[in-house]
C-alpha cells in the first residue's frame, strides 16, 4: 500500500513542477506586468502558457484570441 501512496505523490510533484515551469514562462513573457486591464485574451494566454509548462521552452507559444459579445444597446 505504501507504493501506491508514493506513486501518487510522485505524480503530484511532477504536475506541480510542470505548472511552476509554465508560471516561469508566463513571467518571462511579462504577462503579469503592465497596466492593461484583464481581458479574455490576456487571461486565456496566461492560463494556456502555464498549462503548457515546459513545452514553452521547446517552441510552443500558445496564443488565444477571443471576443466577448457586447450587450445590446
């Protein structure tokens, strides 16, 4: 039973490392800087970059463009 627990903790550690590498990539791309107000595109790019993790360093540069419908007048 101890081996199952150990295997699960290894997976958790790998996932946390993956996400931390993605967070580092987002910081290096300066996604958190600037005075821009949050938008669908900006938030989506940040999340996608973090989820892509180490793939950012092998040429993956995820980008999202989205348009939120405006309310009718």
